[in-house]
C-alpha cells in the first residue's frame, strides 16, 4: 500500500528537525528510478573493478532498483552524519599526512578510530523512521548504511547531499567528504530534494595522490588497487607489487580525502561515538604486531576493525613493517622491526607467514644488497 500526505513540506520539516536531534547533518529525498546509473554500474562490474566483493555483482541490477530490493518502496530518505572526532584540530589534514612519513607508526583510517558506524547509524536511522511514522502514520520501511546492495553515493547525489567527487566519494560544500551515509527506504511518496552542481572543477589532487593509482580517472575507481579494499575487503594475499605502495596504512586509506581542498570545511561529529579510541592512533607497528587474538578482539570490540579478523590484521601490520624496514636506514631500528616480525614467522596462518617473510626480505632492500 502506497501512502501519501497532504502536507509534504511540513512532513519534511519534521523529518529534518528529527534528523538534527538524532545527530544527522542533513537529510534528503530521492526517487527510485536509478535506471540511468545502471550502465555505469554494469560496466564497472564487467571490468572486474569490484575485485573479491562478489556481493556487488551477485545482486546485479537490483542495486540500481530500490523498488526491487525492497518491494513497495517509492521514496528513499538519505542521511549523512559527520564523523571527524570532536577534538580534531584545525590542521588535521596536515597532521594526518605527517603520519604517513613516520614509517614505524601504524595508520588507521579516520572513520575507523571510533565506534562502528554501522551500529551508530542503523539505530538512529530506525529512530528517524519512527519519528516519520509518528507524523505520517504506519510506514513500511527498511534502513541501510553500507549494509546491502544500495547505490548509496548515487542516491545521496540525487537527493542533494553533495556531488560525486573525482575519487567517487560524495562531496559537500559545507562538509567536505568526512561523513557517513545512510538510507531509509519507505513506501511513502515524498517530493525529491534537488541535486546540487559539482564543484571539483579542474582539480585532480585526489587522482594524483593515490598511492596505488587506483583512481583511473574522474569517477573511475579500480577497487582491486585501492588500499582500503586491499586492507579491509580483500581476504587473501596482497599482490607483491602493491605491498610497497601501502606504506604504513594498516586499515583503510584517507589520502584522497586528505588532499581534497573541500575538506577544509569538514565538520566535527556531533556524537562522541566517533571519538578516537585509545590504542588505535599513533601506535607503534611492533606493538600492534604483538597483539594476541584475544587482545585484538578486546581492543576492537564495537569497532569496524574487528570484522577483518586477527589474521588479516597481522597480514596488514606485516606489510607495514616490511615497508618500515625498507625505509629505515638505522641498523638498530631495523633490528627492532625484524624482532617483531620474527615473532610471527611460525604463525599457524599461511597468509600471515607469507607476508611476514616478505616483510623480513625488505631488510635487503634497506641495506642495498640482494638476498
């Protein structure tokens, strides 16, 4: 059954007020006809750019057809929530870029340093739907946040949350790109909110900075080369030619966002959920390699990092330690890094052992000789 309302603007005003109370920065409304996005999606999948993310291909065109994903859907409410920790300093971009120049420091993507955003947004999107139902009456709905075959960025741009940057992320003039997206599929007809113009101009900073050249051109990303994909989504061995390019990034990569001029306008989170957890920022790689599985699970409880598991965590840290060895001229420091790696050389996981051995082999590159 499709609902309607005689006062759409009053309903949208109520929705915006509720969203603000719940910590959302902005809400919009999109229609369900995403057919114009289907050719691009299919071409991207056919080129294999999704890598091991088979779920993206398994749903096929359903990703671009909200009414097929959730039968009865006639509108999609989009929401965004800023995630920079509340204590983030004004020069945060420069500080984060400086971390990448400290080889022995493990770098975790900014969004993953606090509580798992899936849990935070999902609960608040549900409350947003409840608030709408209080005003509009019984409502058929389903909430999503990076949790199903939904074209989030497409829906966000169509509903005016921002425009698609050349790195494929959504950019907003007042908030940059440091925010999460969520959706509420509803069986209530609401007027779509207008899209906004793109404002990247001739800037190609995000394309130029990508360490692995995963951004092939404006809005063209080969996820198989993306460091976020390699350190999070990819479960197997990381290609040897890509390992040196990962540097000291152990979970995700923010480079394309750190150099984006629009992120000087990035907003701090309203919620304390995204404040940095102790032990995940500015940590020494040797200490991180020493985490037992129990310690890993304890330290990442309620964090998005937990889902990669201890084995992938050690794989990532091993690669970073190898890159630190390659970059370190000091013999004493190299010995310290080697000692940390050797503690995992006999690990029960073949995947961990492979990457640890590769990392130890980087000693020869650092010393300028061959094995």
